C-alpha cells in the first residue's frame, strides 16, 4: 500500500520537475536577459536531485532525528555568518559562499526548523492538552521554548531581508504546534499576538517590502515600480486563456515583460504559454503530490516522523499556494519559490532533502 | 479530527488557486489577451529636469531648456522604409544616419527610441501633423542641457550625455529602460546625484494605432537641485581667452575660503556638442585629439614643478634648522658633481636666502638639498600636499608624484644617487605635480601654514557647504613663512627678480616662477604660482603653459590675468 503511495509521489514529482524544465527552457529561449545557462544548470540539478532523493529514501529517516539539533545550530551559525561574510544579490544579503558554492542558509532553515520542532514535540508530550500539571510549567515547555526556537532564526532571516521565508517559518510552527495536539486557546492567543505585532513589523520593514504589500492592495499606486511586476504577470497569465499561446511563443515572456520570470515568476510563463489547461494540470500535480504525502504521513504512527512530515507538507503547500497566488495577484509578492519549478539551487536542494525524508518515511512505515 | 481540518484547508487553498486562474484566464482572458497583443501598456518616461549650475554671482553656467525630440516605437511601425524616408526629408538628415541611430538605441520593441533630439519647433509641428500616417512616430517634449559659455571653463562643468544600451541597468528590474542622461566629468559627474532629477512617467494603454486609450497611472518627475559654484564667470572668461590658443591651465583660488574662483584648461571643448546627435564625429575627434582637449589639465595634468618646488625646499631647510637666512652660497653658474656638472640659469655670484628665492638660483638650492637629504625633502613634499590628491570635488584628479629615494632601485634599476638629490631639490627628475596642488601649496604658505582644501561647490539647493570645508595646520613656525615670503616678494619687487615683470602699481604680488625641463627636445613647461594678500579679495593663482618655454611667458599671462581682473574690479 505504502509502496503505491511512494510510486504516486514519484510520478507527480517527476512530472512537476519536467514541466519546470520546459518552462525554464522557454523563459531563457534566445534571450539576452535570462541566459540559457539557467536551463542547463537546472537540468543538471534536476537529474542529480532526483538521484539524491532516491538515495535518501533508502536511508532511515530516524538519522535526521539524531542530527536535528546539530543541523539547527550549524544553520543558525550560517545565518549569523551571512551578516559578516555574506554577499548581496538583488538587494538582499542572503547568500553565503560555502566551499565555493553559493548557498542560502535561510532556505535550509526551513528544513532544520521542521526537524527541531518535530524532535522537540516528539520528546515532550504536550500536557496542556490533557490538563495534567500546573499550567505555568506546561506553557513554558509546550509553547514558549518552541516559540523561541522559531523566533530567533526567523528574526535573522527577516533581517536579511527575506520576509517570505521568515513568515514561512512561523507557518511551520503554527501547523506543527497544531498537529502536536495543543489546546485551541493557545493557537487563538498566538493569532492574537500575531495581529497585534503587525504594526510593529510594519515599522521594521524595508521600503520595498512595504511597497509590495501596498501595491498588492492596489497595483495602480505605483504602476512603474513595484506594481509593474503584478500588472505584467497578470497580463501574462490572463492572456494565456484556455489553451495558451504555445510553448516558446508567449509574448509577455519572450519580450521580456516579465521580471524574475525564471525564479519567482516562472508560473506566469506556464500560464501564458500553456493556458488554463496547462496551469491547472501543474496545480493538480502539486495537489496530488501533497495529498498523497498527507496520506502517507497519516499512516505514520511514530511521532517524530509524523510531525516532520506535517512540517514538510506545510512548506510544500504554503510555497506552492503563495507562489502561484502572487503570480495571479491573489497574494502580495514575498519572494517565495515554486517547489521544483523555480530556478535556484538552494531552494531545489532543500526540497530534495524534504522529499527524500518523506519517501524514506513511506518505505519504513511498516516497521512501526 | 485535526488531520481532517488540515486536509480541508489544503483543498480549499487549491480550489482558490484554480478559481483565480479561471477568473484571470477564462473570464477576463480575452481582455488580457488584447492587452498583451495589440494594446500594449506603454511607459512614457518623463525626465525630471536636471538642476542648474550657477557661478558665485548667480550667472547660469549650465541650464536645461525645453526641446522637442522625435521618437519611434518600433513595434508599432507599419512601413519602416516609408517612415524613414519621411523622417529623412523632414529632419534633413541622411536616412542611413537615422537608421544607425535607431539600431544603436533600440532596446526592446516596446521601448521608445529617441531618433533625434532637439529638433526645431517647425519640424516638430510637421511631424506632429503627419503622425496619423506613421503609427509609431511621436514627438516628445524633452529637455536639453545648455552651456551658455561654450568652451570657456568647460572642464569644471563637464558635460551630459545619454547612457547607451549597455549601461541601462538601473531601472531594469522595473522594466523602466529610459535612455537616461548622466553627467560625465567635472561638476556634472561629481554632483550627478544632486543635479539629476528623479524620472517619472506615465503608464498608458494605447490602441493599435498608437493612440492613448487611457491613463493607467503616473509618477511625477522631480526636478534636480541647483548647484552654486565658487567660480566667477568673469574670471573664467578672462582666463579662457588668455589661453585660447595655448596649452595649459589657470587656477585662481580664494585665499580666505579655499573656493576655486577660476579654473580653465586649454585646449578646451564645447560641452554643448554632447547633446547633439549630429555632432558625433566632432565628439569622437575630441577623444582622439593628441592635444587631449577633454583632460582638465588643472587637476589631471601632471608636470615637473621645476623651481616652484624651491618654496617648499626653503621652508624645509629653515624648519630643519639646517640653515639661517643670512647664510650665503657662491654660484658660478654650475655645480660640479663627479664628472657631471649641474647647471644654473645664470652665474648668480654670492646669494643669500632671499636672493636665492628671488633669482631662483639652482646652485643655492642644490646646496640646500644636500643639507636636507632626499628623505627629508620627500617628507616635506608630502607635508605640503604634493604626491597626494587635494581631493577637490572634481573627478579624475591625479596625485602627481614624489619619488621615494628608498625605492629608486625598484623603479629605475639603479639606486638613488647624489645627482638625483640635486634634481629633486629643484623640482626636476621624477617629481610631478598638478597645477591645483601647486596653487594649494602656495595658498598654504600665504596663510602661514593653514591648508584649506580647495573646492568648487558652495551650495547645493538650499544647503551651504560649510561644515564640509576641511582645513589643517602645518606645524612650521610662522617666522619661516615670513622669511620665504620676503623672498617671493623680491622675486617680483627686486629689479633682478625672475618675475619682475609682474611688478604693478598698487598691487602687491608674491610668487615663484618655474621653468621645468620636459622630455627630450620639447620646450620647457612654464610656471608662475603666486598670490595677492592685500587685494579686496585675497587670491592665490597659478598659470601653467604646457611646453610654453621659459617662465617669462607664464609671467606675461599672469600679468594680463591680474590686470584684467583688476580692471573688472574682481580683486
């Protein structure tokens, strides 16, 4: 049974990767702004990545339990290191040179935080839910410590500045907390705190981040600046209509109307060239990938694997939905990639780790 | 239970995405398709006007005025040949020239290309009237930079030009590939960020005939700030005319403030031709010309300072207490060293400190140089700002050169000799200095050791440049400055002084001449560096004639400069 689930996940994943490569080929086709190198880079990355997932799926995922805290601490060190050694690209300090390879620690942090939270919650059973002990101690161990575990790296990531990833880390926290069985009133409380802190965060945000949020509410306040991306992206997707303009024939894409179309806005290329049918096809692939993974996780009885699986699915879902949502103008532009489709090494590597973990979970499930 | 809720949320997320897609691609798909197909969104850039450059009395040195540009958007052209033959007839420009301009400036099919700037109003009207026949053709109301003084003082101002396709990177991320105007050299480059306006523009939707259908949004352009310079346009005119057929530079500084009152370099160029497409051949000739008209010799020209260097030697030897002012040396017209003989301009006979400066006696300063030693000379040269840029607020300043005796072997393959010390002592050998450095040095001497960094900018917009004026004190006793000044006074006042030519009624001038040997066979560089401490406006100045011959010629120019400035009541 779980073999079948793994098979479905594999098929969905490979289809998504191939669709991504085709879109990337088109985005860089005979183009001066986006070099063809981008496509070949990603091609190699995809082949190596899929092999790596296969390899990882044979490894016992409990190994990740052992290294969770170490990975977390090393990752934090890298995040701090960025402010000292990192370099700027596209207006933010996110990259760090690691043995000659450019690497974004904030991407890896998503995975580290999942492992750490999963381990933490699988080690301590939440008592709040069962009202066993005094409330104070439980509040501390079930809520405050994991919150601090998330807030610290999230602040570092926010400072880079990378608002999208920072928010994503909180998203993982909330979902894992929820899945660990904590009482609803704490989730409601957390939500309240979140609302109250919005104005505080607002004052810490960079001008361009504010622009992007304001522009989301009304793209026409700055049609030449930040609003330009949203307007052009909507035109690209909308003009694809039902059947699309055909591969390599998107005018918005080929005429350079779309900024960042090989990374965060790759979905607009798919929407324009492959139309509603192609776009829905890709979305359905993601949906199948996510729902199958969820099935797989539901059958896992072991707590660490279960919670980590939930965290991974959270990331997959949020990034897919937010990325496509921002291309369609449904959410603000926060700079999150589309899993397995957007160009970018760090992002790809992290999804390789996550899928490797999930598939390993699928193989070993029967043991427990 | 909780698991079911998670599932439910995921399903609803994906349904929302598909609903969004449905809305965008199927319900509104046609509308967006039209937008992407014919009715492009077009960005019409509106440049923020560049700020003006004014002289100290408010005379305009650089201004921006309204002009009309012929503009083409290539994706809307229907018949390219017909359009270009029409343009060629109307604008009276060769069709090939227009096609080349068009090719060079094209970035993307939807970006407007300025095919011809600043066409006259009549032609603009003709184009506007025929617009309906040629979709893709427009007349833009733009701005043109103008320099009313033309060649005079062009180096201080610099010029502006459009960045070409390669350099448009700034607005790339916003799809805003405006063909931007940027300052090159001079104040235009140094203060570009302040002068430059903030570009704005309209985002409009147009139909397939290129007519505006509706305005989608706009951003107001912002005008750049005006910059007031310490420059006096009258001095620029006088100095520019004096050097009109020569090579060289004149710099005039305000002794009290360090402001540059005048700075010209010759030969010069007309900055107006950089905003005129038709003069591209003239422009390229400027850059190829062997007389380097684009170089600001006042700050980028490096020359051996020759005898001007002796001012510094005289101060150094007094400060080191190696010599008293009544000590004399005998000059026979040359100084023997080994088998070589180092020459002097005349056989001066017995010379004391004051006479040696006034007569510019080499033999005396050979002796001074040997008393000091090369390391000490080097130290004082740096102390008085030679060998390092003055950091004037103009781009491309050169640092000059002060040789390092300890590294001589590295440079030339032979070690430092006594002969090198002798050459060093009279500002020859490897020593190089720029006119601004020498005028800065003599200003420091005139102020008894207080150096004020020379600068051209007085105020930007409303803000005055006050805190930014840097000054420092050189720790040499005042009496030594007085001793040297007596010598520099005698150079003009004394009948046999090297600059006696400059003796004028009711005008006290102090200074030092220099006749610097240049490379083989060429004429000497001619220097005069001096200051007027008793005029209404106290000034220091420097005249350099590149390969101008003996210092006599620089003195002649200096005399005319002072006389005309006095006649116009500037000093």
